[in-house]
C-alpha cells in the first residue's frame, strides 16, 4: 500500500487552546451579565424617579433583564466558530483525493467466476 505524502501542519491553521477559548467565553459572559445588572439598576432608578416616558424606557430595561441572561448562557456554552478557510481546505483535500494509479478500473479487473458444477 502506498503511503500518502506528508503534509505539514501550519501554525496559522492551529486552533486556539481550550484555556484561551474558555477565558474569552467567561469574559463575554461577565460583560453580558454586567449589562444585565445595569439594566436592573437603571430600571429601578427610572421607576423610583418617576421619569418621563417611563412607558418607553421600562420595556427596554425589561427586555435587557430577560434576553441578556439567555443569550449569555448560549454564548458561554458555544464552542469556537468554524473558520471558513479551514472548511474550504478540508474540502479541497477531499476533492484532490484521486484513486491510486495502481487501482484497476472495473473492466481491467479479473472477474471471479463461480461454477456450480464440479
């Protein structure tokens, strides 16, 4: 069996380490939950101060308090996105795979004949 040619791995194609990915997801989660806390505080201040146009600002604060935690958890549990150049490289490698020159076509292969009579 013929060995495939060695293809070196480029460092630019290497994915980020698990620790780096985890740290970036943790930072994103903390930032989003901080925005949620700000929404809660601003909503409480607006209600306490009886701000004008309260009917306009309160739904924005409520939406921030409800939607941001949901999005924060989804994004924190999400893995890194697949980069398009990696996907394209894998597809190109698959398309380049050609049958080995030693393989015989269907017509060239010897046919096995099974005879029922001895």
